[in-house]
C-alpha cells in the first residue's frame, strides 16, 4: 500500500486506472486527511473513479461528504448512485433521508436496493411509508432489502 500523500497525488493522474486505484486505496487507509481530496474526486469525468471515491468517503466516515454524496444520487452512472447510497449509510447521514426516498424511484434496481438498505440503517421513521412501498418493488433484490429495512425501522 502506498503512502497517503502519494495516493492523493495519484488522484490527479492522467491514468483512469491510477485514479481509480488511488480513490479505492484511500478509503482503506482510514485517514481523514484523504476526505477533502476524495470530495474533489467526486467530480472526476470517469464514473468508476467517482464510484470508488464515494465508497471510500463512506469507509472514512467523512462527515463533510454527506451533501456531496446526496448530489451523487442523481449521477448519470448507476454504480456511482449505488456507491453514494451505500456511503450515506456508512456515514449514518440522516440529512440524506429525503434524497434516499427519492432514489427508490431510480430505474435501476441496484440503486433502489442500496437506497432502501441505507434507509433501514438510518432508522429514520420518516422512511417507513417509502420502505413499505418498496416491499412491492418489481425487483426481488429490492423487495428483500426492503423487508430487512422495514424490520429495522420498526424495532
């Protein structure tokens, strides 16, 4: 594993693979110093880099990332949206509840699954009607996640 300063520098590499690897590794280091550079990386032109940066911010539990991750729930790429939803759960970001509820209308089931799972993790009662509706989702993976979340919300 590389030094944190090397990895932060690598986030600006011309190589997509180098940027993606750096974004991923920075989350594993657990050093909050990586938070601000990863937030800048959420604007990378490559969706794989943005997705890894979002997930790494969740791993870091970097509180300053919540509003940026909420914005990513509207990203053009489904994997970025999925990673943003997961990261918001890792952050325990209650401010994301409304945006996560909206994400339950995403056309992609992996995004809806991550959003409904995160709503369960957050245990915010405002999400109960939306999670209840997700119990009838067209996708089985979403319905399973909704069932788990519904239990969590009603504990």
